[in-house]
C-alpha cells in the first residue's frame, strides 16, 4: 500500500481518491494491503490512452559530429595513462580481500 502511489507517480491522497477504488485490494496479514502491479500498470496505460498528447518537442536533426564539444583547452599533451594502474591497484586489493585469513589463536 505504501509503495503503490509512488510506483505510478502520484501522492497518496490522489491515489486513494482516484485509483484505489478501481483496484483489487489483497490483504496481507492483519493490517497489510497489496495491489496487483499489473492492475496498476493497466490503470496507467488507460490514463495515457485517454489523456496523452503527442510530443511537442522537436528532435534536433544535427548529428553528434556536427555539434561543437569542449575538449581539453590545452590541446594534446603527454602523460601516463592511469587506467592500467587503476586495474593493477584493484587486482591487488581484490587479492588481499579474497586470500584466506589465518585463524585467530585463542589467548589463554
């Protein structure tokens, strides 16, 4: 019950007034209430078919290459790639975590 309004994107009060009366309620235990997810989605589909409008935004016709993108302001430079060093560091950390730890000896 607490997740159903959020699942379809509305507040609890509007859900209880507009949607809940149209759904099959299932009791869970003494106080729990559940709804069928497929019924919720069917309600949303019905709402869309009755009230949706065609999109008003026009898609840009420009391609990715035609757009100007900011790259490095300094231009090309030399340096060391950090990708392999990150992979090496991860592998080392993973090996430390997964290796068998010695059993703790009991102190007497």
